C-alpha cells in the first residue's frame, strides 16, 4: 500500500516538477521589519544561487540577523569552522562574503546596523544614489555621530568606498557577477528612496526600498519600474520582488508618510500583473517578499497578522506572497 502511494507521488512529481520554476537567486534575511524594534530592520543578503559573493540590500540590521542565520545553518556552502580564521562566523560572513551594501535611502532603519557593526568590517562598497551617499558621508560617517569609516570627508578611515549610482543606468557591482540599475522612488518629505533592479547572466530580481504608492503622488515612479520589469516577467527571466507594506489598511492615507498598505500594495502589483498579461493578469513564478511591516506595540493590534490577512484577503490574482523570518534563507 505504502509502495503504491510512493509510486503515485513520484508520478505526480514527474508531471508537476517542470511547472515549478528553478530557483536562480538566494536571499538571507538579516532583518525584515520596519521598526521600531532595533534588532530586526531591513537588511537582505542576496546572491545568485551558486555564489557566496553577496550584496546586501539595505543594512538596518546586519550582525543581529547574520548571527541568527549562522545558527539556523543558512550558509551551508561556507566553511565557518576553519581554525586558522581569526574571526567568528558572523564576522567572517560580513568580512569575506558581503561585497557591497546597496542602500535605498539613508534612514537609520536601513543603515543603522552597518554603522554600528563597522568596526569589525573590512573594505567594501556602499552603493546608492548621490543623495543617499552624500547623506551617509555628511550625517553618519562624519567624525561626529560616528568615526569616518568612509573614504570621503574629514579624516577618512577608508573602510567603505562610496559609489554613486546614476539613475536608470546599468552599473557593474565589483567583485560579484551582478549588475544593478537604480530607479527613484517617492518617499515624501525631504527624502528620496531607491529601487534596485539586479541582473545576473540574464536573470533578474527587484528590491524596492520605502515607497509611496503612485496613487498618492503627482508623478508615477513605480509605474516606470513596472514597465521595465513586465517584459522580463513575460520572458520568464524575472524571479522576485521585495516590496514594502509598512502599515495595515485602517491607517489613513495622510499617515502613511511615504509607505504602502495592503490596499496600495495589491493595487501596484495588479498594475504590473496587467502589464504582463492584460487579459489574464498574472505574476506566476514571481515571489513577492513582503517587507518593512511596522509593529505597533499596541495591545491586541498585531500589525503583521493584519497585513497578512489583508494581503491574502484581497489576493484575487493569486500573487505568491512570502512572509519572512529573520535568519532564514530563501531560494527563488
Ligand atoms: Zn524611510
Ligand atoms: Zn524604512
């Protein structure tokens, strides 16, 4: 009986397996929330699946999440027990395997971990728009709030080399096989935020930093990105989107402060799905990582559960939402 069941399972698998897209990238969550808890803030290690040369999308929490990732076995292909290596495993990951930090904007929940962890780090790149890089140089690594670990400004220690990205232009990420193209995002007030489209050998993924929905802005910015990405999805070379959903739906539009809530996240993804297929809107084979949910610390008000329920409740095109765990590895 059990043998027949196994055979049936195997036959089903034979039919289904070609329909499951082969993962091409991997991602390890250093932190995925939007605050206020300081130990679990935006930071994602990202690499092609067969590479151990990572970039980091934002760096709000780094070592806090890498320690968890190490204890969860999220780096199975890196030998972290070499007795000749001086540093402990989390520092080894940071020093030897993170080649560049791609910072979406200079808010502390996207860079605080990197600043505080910097004394144990070694030479690497910080990439961002000129707005982001200038803000990091002038307001963080400035010899006032923190020693100058950058390579510009007053008495630089030169641990981090700044690289300013030109918008809408493909730039190679040194010491990796990846390329990045940056797009501007609305994140109102005096801020600017960024999305990073990563390409590796003809395969793509998209990291979107904090963003306002186009519906609440005068000029569309997400739509420009959707138009770039839709043909890649049609070709089957696009694997995943990191998209923020900071608040749940009862939050008023006035109080979103440049963030999404489920209503707008679904609306934006539906626009993309319609570009991909106007008759049957779809984002099949695209993983959507839900990022930056903000805890409220109000009793009986679990923002994470509410965002999950509201996204799944309004999910009429079967989007593949992925709700994240700190330290965990995801392949897509
Ligand atoms: Zn922000
Ligand atoms: Zn943020």
